[in-house]
């Protein structure tokens, strides 16, 4: 989702910076376009970093009921994936 948002911000910024030839007294549309393009690039880079980081861990959660006491037991495990599985 963040990669798509970054692309949208970049495209809107490029349209404002390069395609529109409108002069507005109270705002510089070219500067806003450049700012949106920079923000879009940052969002895409952050999205790629977070996506690569998310693939490094595997989280497993298991919930069961202890037959002796009848209480609910939850077990969480986090481990690195096996590199030979890919």
C-alpha cells in the first residue's frame, strides 16, 4: 500500500511540476510538485525497506486450552526463515 501511495504522490507531483502551466499568486505549483515528488520517493523507499524487513521474520501464534486447569494458554514464536526454503 505504501508503494502505491508513493507512486501516486510522485505522479501528482510530476503533473504539478511539469505538465501544468498555470500561474497562481498565492502558491508556487512547481515547488509543490517537487515537494510531492520527493515525498513520493521517500514513501516508496520506506515501503521497500519495510517490505524487505517484514520478510525476515516468521511469527507463529498458537492458542490452546490446558486440559488440567481449563485455562487458555497462548504460545507465540518468532524465528528467522530458513534460507534454503526459497
